[in-house]
């Protein structure tokens, strides 16, 4: 229910605004959103205190949001809900329990968790799995070739885990938010955000094998610079590469400040999530959250020839 308060909004860029107006003028019904999952990888902040988050930079060649910094993630694959995951092993809350928390079916919850784990491994090399309930996988366990096979679709997540005697660690994922693309968009996603800590001993590495470097420090950040190294949607090149060309570990407040300065581009759900994370002093606080997950659906309005993306009620846009 609208309580009368002003809602945050952001100007829609020209090309995207034109597509939205064309879609509305055609009188087309809203596209059915495709399920997707995004993982907010966090680690302790450099220099002590706070957290850092891992953001991927989308390539300039993409049609949607080129150059934007996003969390690892992507669309649910039909094999994410397959029986191979059950054969490989599952540690943590059962799909039915996760489904109750999210208000969805067990099968849908299983597919979302599997997509979250698969996409995070594909895009960052971080694998939320282990050989036993109390153990996590080491970087060297899964060969680079198997990651490429996962990327090009010749190997499923369940097949990869079974091949290496690993179980999926659903207990490492903390449900965070649910964002749905505006109804006026021709391509829509129903994206579930999960938070997870970077497992000890693992490094975030792009499919090309590049490790994260360091971003230039800026005086406004004060307490340490991020280290270089999310995305949602289904963009893939013919070679099976992900849609990202680099990635960075950022303090949430630093990423927001860089966006305000025009140095990086953040999509609204990413910016809102970073603002939420900026207030946490450690990873434990992030992972201890038990948030009520409700759909957040921005709307698009046109006023005086300008197109605006209006945030859901009670969501404050930080940029």
C-alpha cells in the first residue's frame, strides 16, 4: 500500500528509454520473467573492519548495460533442477525448507540455489561446494578444463560435482533480495540475490585465468583501496565466455562513491544492495541476516518527455 511518501527514481538512459517507449507503444503484454540467481560474494575488508564485495564488469560488446559493474549471476538453466544434484550431494537446508523461506516450490528453490552456485563458479571461479559437510573445496581440486566445460554447456553442475566427489553447500547461501525487471522491458528476469562469504583458500579468477589486480586508490575512500577482479541475464559469446571482462573487490561505500563520480556504472539493484551492505562491520553480520524476501519491481514512467525508473516503495536509491 502506498503511504504517500516520495519514491526514489533514476533517469533512464536514452537508448533504453527509447526501447521502453517503443515496447509500451506497441501495446504488448509484459514478458514473463525468467528465473535468475545472483551471489553477493563478501570477504573481510582490507585493513580490518567492514566488508568487501566482488563486482564483475560487463563487456562493452553487450547490448544491455555494457560496462556496468554487477555481482556474479545469471539465468537458471534447465539442468539446474535436474536429479544429478541430488546424486552429487546437498549440504544445508533442504530445497523444501529454502522454498518455504522464499515462498516458492522446492523444485524452484533447488534450481535457484544450483544456478547461484553454478554461475558463481563460471564467472568468478569460486565454488560453493565441499567433499564433506564440514569441508570446503580447495582451488586446485577442479581443473580449468572442467570450468570451461561448464561454461560451454557440455558439463552440468551436477556432473561436475559428481566427477570430483563434491557436495553442493546450500548452507553457505543467505537469501538477500528479489528484484524483478520492470514490466515494460522486452527481456525480464526474476532475480534472487544471495549473500555468501568467499571460502578460505579460494581466489576469484575470471575464465581467462586473470586474477584480480588492484584498483587505483582514491582519497575519498580513506580506509584502503579495493582489489580488482555479478551479472545477471543470459549473455554468452559463441565461445562460451561469460559476459564480464574484469572484476574487482570493492568496499560497498567506495563503489557507490565511484559511481557518483561517474567512474563506474551500477545498475539500480546493485547500487541499492551496496548501500545496504555498507553499514555492516563484518561478514558474520551479513550472513546472520534473516530478511523477509518480497518482490521488488521498479516501474517506468514518462514525464515531460523524460523517462524515469521509479524504485519500489520503501527502497531508497543511493545514487
